[in-house]
C-alpha cells in the first residue's frame, strides 16, 4: 500500500517509472514508528538511527518516532552514490500544521553545506557540457533529468556555500542559475552568486516565464525547446543584476548612488581584470553612469580589500612568531 501511494504521487507529478527508480524515490509509511521498528528488526542500532536523524528517540519517555512519517522520500547521494540523508515531502500540502519539507539533520555522514542534490547523477554531464545548471529544489533536478538535461544540481533550499561552489568547480568553471521569476528569491541569492564570482567562476542567469520554474517548464516543452530557451535567455550575472535593479531605483539620486556601490562591490570581487573591465563597460551602458566613476569605486574597494588581507596576514605572522618565541623560551627553561 505504501509503495502504491508513493508511485501514485510521483506519477501524478509527471515522473516516469525509470526516473523514480533512478533517483531511488520512495515513501515513509504514515505510522509513528514503522520505519524505525523495521530497521531495528533488520539489525540496525537505534542509537545510529537517532544520530543520523532517521528516527527521533525520547529516552526518558521510552518513545521512538520516524522523522519522515507519511512523506515521500528523496534520497540525497554522495558523489560516489552513497545515501547520506533524505528530504521528505508531505503528501497533503493543504495541511498547514506540517512543514512541507523535512530534511535530515547534520550528522557524521551528512554535512549539507558540502553536498548538492543530484551531483552524483550530474557530474559526468557537467564535465561533458562544461556547465552546471543550478536550481532550487529536488523536483527541478528530477524534471530536468527526465527532459534530457542531466548537468543540473540543487542547493536544496539552503543558501549556497563555498564548499558547494568548490564542489562544482571540480567539474566546470561555468554555472548557469535557473530562476523561477520570483524577485524576492532572486535578490536573496545575490550573496551566494557574489561568492561564486569571488571563486573565479563564470555565472550566467536564466529567468523562466512568469508562473514557471525549471520543474514545470521542463514538463511542458521538448528537450530542444528547453535547451534553446536556456541558451537564448542566459545573461551574465552582472548585466542581469544591473537590469533587474535599475528599474527599481528610477531617478532617485540616493538610490542610484547605493546601486553604484552595490554593483561596484560585485564587480570588485571578480578576480580576472579583463572580466572586470567588461562588466564596468556593461554597467555603464545600462545605468548611464560614467565608466570612470565605476572604475574608481571598483579600484577603491579592491584596494581596501587588499589592505585588509595584508593586515590579516601580518597579524597571523606576528602571532606565529610570538608563539614560536614562547616555545623557544620554554625549551630553554627546560634545559636550565
């Protein structure tokens, strides 16, 4: 019965059986401890089930519960295909008393800041096409795969981290972020994109039509149409950010000054000088702000950053030297 419920849900979402099997999608029965009882019976230690977050154990009350009770399950794999954790979604999203998604907590085997959903299935295609598509959720990844676009991963609703960016950089220096058109969500991701730029990677952005996300759009068009749309719609991030924000500031001089500083900050963290020069020209064209004004602001920010890095390095060297002198003094006293 549980298996039929899960398959019915995934089929309703438009997923083929081969895709359900490929991503090992499943279901946790809607019973308080069905999974935990079955795992313990199969020889798994209750302590380990609790430490990995699969079970919730209340020792003082002598009670145990399944964390993912009544949810369809999305296994999260390591780069070698090991299951590290899970995402669980409620079947009845109309029930507002339950969180729509529940994820495995951090554990000895699952560190979510170092994992990207779908990376195990995507790494070969990322290398082959020399670009990684970054989406938000599990179903976005699965629908893109089903459509025939496999070089796609998700940050699974969490803010992008340096470790995740470095994971992608092992396979490509090119990231294209696929957005669903929500302005608030796009702006919230700007900090993560700045981090990608700071790592010396190339970032492009695709905005899907209103009402669509990668999941829905991939289901309504052919693979050729999907690839064509992504190819034609992709903009470099700095141009995209400029175009998005310029409409909001209008002719307000205070807001325009803040925009210049914001754009200059983003450009200043780009390591490659030629890229910075291109972005300055493009921002100047889109905003009407003098190139030299932008260049001065960018150079000022880069100089300040360099000075801070040098000061930090000097402090580190002074600390190491001090520690070394202290150690030498102790050695000398020991000899005396």
